[in-house]
């Protein structure tokens, strides 16, 4: 095994979300990958094996396997670029096939799986809001709560103010159980600063982590959500995440007007010493 420790979606040479990237000759057992993910201690570790004209990839959090992880994909894209040069690499996931483009200066761009959204029942929403010590009045009326997916399922909740986002506080075990009930990977709290800048905090209790400082899969899901609600802002935007954790991260997102189409998410990567 060759294990790298990288931070994806870093900002100005710092911050970013740590990810493990492990290269293998043959894919290890799920039990071994889970054990390694726990030892590494990051929100996700990506495991790669060369397969035909691409790479077979599986992603493990400390407490579960996730079908797609954006920041670990950005990290592995930069790692592939360092090892094999700039270019576009095919990735074979559990449920889909995507690509990641390795670029200069430890930058990478992924193309997500297809997107979809679905409504949230009032009963479920009320339970989630209660677990976050929020009410319906805390939400921004222009952005309806919905489940959104781009390879993994997220709950999208837009808040009225930056202050509400800064004060994010939730009951871990209650929220973890609610996430398991609907197979939700993260709960994404958002505030829109402008037509092309969003601030985000992502609860990741499902994976045994209180908060994710940069979440590429949720960024892709957000773009699909904005497209589905016919948002009139820009189709190329920046997400600022991790600021309230002291781990500033930047995600650059781009999407087309075609419903369900893959989302482009890009960012910088740095080595963790």
C-alpha cells in the first residue's frame, strides 16, 4: 500500500479537507479498508486499483463506505497527476463512472455522477430542524428544502442569515439516526452571499464526523438542486466552507442547464506533512 495524506479544496495554500489516498495492486477487503480509514482518521480515504483504462475507486469514512466523495476525488486526481502526469482519468465507482482531470500546480477537476433531487416530508424536516435547534422560520423562503444527489444523497437547507450558519449546533446521535433513516450522507446548511458565492457547513454525523470542512459531493448536489429549482443566479459559483471551523476551504462549481447532467467541481490540493 502507498498511502498519501492530502488536503483538498485548500485556500491560499492552507485549509482544505484532509483525505487519505491509498494505491493498491489489488483491492483489499471492505473490513481492511474500514480499518485503515479509522486509523487515518480523516472524513474519507480513497482506495485505488488500476483497472483497464482507468482506476477502480472505493471511499471509506471511519464508520461507513460512501458511494462517492468529492474531496477525496479531487485529492486522488492531484495524486494521479503527480504520479502519471496531467490529463483526464476514468474512475470506476460502486454505482457509476466519472472522470477527474489532473492539472498543474496540484489542482484537479472532477465530473460528478448525474444529479437528481426529491422532496422532503414535513415530518422528517421538522425532526431534522429540531435536532439542529432551528425552526421553519430559520429557512430562506427562496430555497425550498430538498434531498439532492450527485453520486451521494444530501439534505439541502438554506438559512436566512450568515449568523444562523455560524451558530450551527446539532445533537449528534439524533442527527446520525435521522441521516441513516433516509440514507443521507451529509446535511448541508447554506447561506447565499451573492449570485456566485455560497457559504456552507456540512454535518457528517453519518460517517462519524461532526463537520466536514469541504464537501465536493455536496457541492455537486447543490448545483443540481439549483438547476432543478430554476435558480436565476450564475451557473458558475464558489462555495466557501470550513471558515467557522478555522479550516478555510474553496470549491469552484460549474453546471450546464441540462437537467441531471454531470457537475464540474474543481479545487486546489496540498500535501499534509
